[in-house]
C-alpha cells in the first residue's frame, strides 16, 4: 500500500482505519484491526471521546503486540470534555489538553502518541493557547506531531499560518469537494489531508439507491434529494464502483495523506481495501469530477 510522509517523517498508510465504528466488543474489534494490518493499513485513527475512552483502550490492547513496529501509527484527538453529568462540552484550553494527553496515553498504553489532533475548533477559541499546548507536548516528547480536525476555513487558515500542524482532517469526497479550495495552501505548508467521510454515509457505495432515500431525503449541502440522485446516477454511467472512484479522486491530490475509512466488520474492511486497489483512470476521475457541483464553504470564512 502507498505510504505518505508527514513533514516530521511519520509515515502513514494511504488508507487508514477510522476506529470509531469498531464497537466495544474487543474480540470483534481485534479481528478488524488484524485484518487491516494484514492488508497493509498502518494508520489507526481514534479519539478520546469515542465510547467514552473505551475505543482508545481497545486500540491500545489490540496494537500492543505491534509496538516494536515503527510503521504502526496511532492518531487520537482531544478537545471534547465529558462533564460530571456525562454531557460533552468543548474545551480547547491548555489545561484540558495537557490533562487529556495523560488519559489517552494511559488508555492506549503508550509512552507517546504519534499524531495528536484537535477535535474541532472555532475562531473564538483561545487559539494561541491551544497551539502552545500542542507545541509543549511535542517538546516534552509526549507527541510526535499534531494536527486539527476541522471544516471551518477560518480556523484552518489560522493554524496553517500560526502553528506547526502536520495534518488536516476534514470531510472530503467526490460530492463534498469543498476542501479543494484549501489544497494549495495545505500543500504549500507541507500539511497532509486526512479525508474523513469518503463514502458519504454510504452514498458512494454499491448501495447508493437505498442510502439516498434512507439518509438524504432532504438532500445535502447544495444538493436537493433529486439533484443528488441524478448526480450519482450520472457518475455511475462512467464507473459503477463509486467507492473506488471517490478513493482515486482523493488520492489524485498531492496533499492527500490518508483516506480514513470506518469498518464494523472484517468483510467491510476487506471490501474497502479491494476498492482502494481497483484501477481507475485519471480520465474517469476528471469526467466524474466534471459531473458534480463545485462546492465551496459558505460559513466560517473570516
């Protein structure tokens, strides 16, 4: 599998496993993780808030025997704090980030985290304080690199200008192509994109017709339900394998680091791997891109 380098030298697989869908059954999760490794996936993405920390514990336990391998990379996230009444509140403070890293390290059974990401963010955050917290953790050797997970252009732009982020995780696929407008800036800063939501809730799969009616009755972004249906049908005329098409669309960008795919079964994981390896030509990608709307961010611009 293709590996891409972050500017710190960390190497991540171009297809990564998004661990949120693994569930809380360790044996089931372990089988999916084992299959991922057997198929060349070496980047595993989690967050401290997934299943209230259980997800990190499962990842740590399942990957413990691979700690001697330098190519296994774990990314987790911080910023959402669980309150005493079990609600979630946003907290990008230095105090919370420095407390959060201790909890994640313990649950993951690690001495340091490869990639630590801010799990959201707004322009009203104490941005410099947040950045300082990540810089401190890197200097202390508790993290190797840091990044942000965001769909807010103003927040992304601030971090590109004022921090040493190495990754930007954002919702990105053939339909939701809004991040395209950021790619030049991201690439110039040697920041790699982690694409989440690559199959758009299942719409860009072989089950697109059912998913359209189940999950997109009101459309999405600039698409009505009918527009979305006709657009997907038009793309299918070029290539019936929508998942492979959107994967190859994503990897055609120089700034792409890893496509983050979820899996709740070994079969689903292996299907995603097969789709990753399916050959799609650049002409097909270009033709498909010409048949979808050019979407742009409309909020959080300044």
